[in-house]
C-alpha cells in the first residue's frame, strides 16, 4: 500500500470537486487489479507487449497499435491497464534475474514511449476545466519510477483535468510554480510503507 498526501485549496468548487475521488478511485482500481490478478486482461496482448518491449527490434512497439485495435482494446485501456501490467511483469522478470538491468531499463523506456504516443490519441489538457484549475503532480527527488505518474497524468488529462508534472523540483522551483500557476490540487508524495 502507498501513502498519498493530497492538499486541496479550501472551498474548491467546479470540476475538481470530484477530482480527488476520481484520482483515489483510479489508484484503488490499480491496486485492486494488482491484488486480484489480471484475469480480465487479454494475456496474449500483455505477453506481446512484454515481448516487444524487451525484444531487440527498434520501433517494434508500433506493432501494438494494430494488434490492440484488432482485439477491440481501447487506447485508454492500453495506457491504464496493459502498460502497468507489462511494467509489473518486466519488473518481476528483473527481480527473478530472468532479464538484466539494461534490458529492463530499455523495456520500461519503450513503455514510456508507447504511453507518450497514446497521449496524442486521447483528449488532453486543451479540454481543461472551466475554471482553468491545474493539478500539480510532483515526482519527488530520487524517485526512479515515473511510469505510474505518467499514467495517472494521462488519465486525468483524458478526463479534461489540466495536469502539470514536475520531476524532482527544488524549493525555488516549487515556490515559483505555486506563485505563477493556479493549483487546485497537489499529489506530492507516494512511497512504500516503511521506506523514506
């Protein structure tokens, strides 16, 4: 389980009223999927994603678009369900010494590239909230695992929430951001219990 610290502006109204519930529901679903297994995912597609991500061919991930389209899997599900499961399996393969550090690093990088490509296919920040509010998603200094933050940001953007992701910000960067950006919600710390 993870600690999640959320700070909302007092008296917030508008489209972010349901944001915290939405974000917590999304995180809850991801946790539930991990705890309940992946029976609802098409195993062949997950395996194919892992195979292409860990394989030697450059540009192989592009093949996934046609395969997922043929299987009638929406782009959103690719991003929010299949990529996390593929990342989990790649991490498990590394943890059990079936693949090396370089291979896992390249594979996760390929999944991030795939996620970036998927972001162009869904509604993003241009929809925005009527009040122009922005969510600040902070990846803390020293955090090496950013794929989850990118997936959460994509899902929020798809739902019309403007998201600003900041990686390892310094205090002066945060001060400047808070002074110049209308932030209505902030996710700023995720970590395993007993760590950090």
